[in-house]
């Protein structure tokens, strides 16, 4: 398996904290607001964090759209969850890929709550490049790309309570962000990705070359 490469532009520095004692407590979701992406699990989880742990300064930032294109039943479900979450959730609408470095400036954690098995999410590669630890479902490409307790944390897919527990853990452990930031792996660049493909093709072509027939002796 060859990892997907991305264009590794300038790395966005960590968010500047307003005070030495301030927490890394800005969580971000990037993606479509569909049932498969699990945004409902994330909003539900945020509401389950106790007030004394969430505090007045923690925020879930949602960058995404197309909720209006989902089934009415799902729209109603998300609307109720949003109402319950109140000021804990902020919506910023859809975004373009080139906006990612700028958006990452105000983000500490990236959350991927998908309930389906994702393949190779570019958001994970981008989060790693910009030094943002990831909290993700423990299935598919997410679990493969995010090393638990090295690149971020896993939670049980579809479980709002298990995700809430992970949020509680990171909010209650001031050093968790710094510890993970120090062990985040570096994503593959598009150039290195291309080189690995070329090396593989050359290897396969070499293996498929027909053997030269032995010269018959008269």
C-alpha cells in the first residue's frame, strides 16, 4: 500500500494561547454534514461533557455544509442536537481546500467521527502536516492512519459517550496536546508518493521481462 501524498506547503504554527494557563480546547470538524460522516455523534458528544470540564471557553468549530441536502429526518435530528449543545458549537460553513492553512490557525484538535470505514481521508494528512492531533473513530482508514496515543486518540465508532470521554480526557489533561504534538508522524508529500509509484512500476516491469531463450548449439 502506498500512502496518498499531499502538497506540503508552509506549516501553520500552533494557535497562540491567550494566557500561559489557557487550555488547548478548540475542536474542529472538517467535512460534509452527512449521516455517514458522523457529525451528529460529535455534536451529541460535546453536549455530554460536564459543564465544569467544558468550561466557558471550549468550542466545537464545524467547517462543512450540505446539511440542507440530507433527508429531512436527519436534518431534524441534527437541529435538535444543535439546540441541546447551545453555545458550545459554532458553524463556519463550507470551505475550499486552499483555506485549510488559514482555518488551522484557530484550531487545536481535529475530530473525525465518521461511522463508515473511510479510505484515505485528506483531512488526516492535513491535520498531521499542521501539527494538530486527531480524535477519530476506531475503524477503517482513520484507525490505520492515526496511531492511538501517538497521533491522537481513538474512540468507539458511533458512540457519542466514548467520544465524550476522550474529550473529557484531553480537557482534563493539560499536557495531552503537547505530548501528542511531539510524536505526530509526518505525512507523505506528493513528490515522495510519485517516487514510490514509479519505483513500484519499474520493479513490476522488470519482473515481467521475458527470459532470453538459450542459444541452441549446432
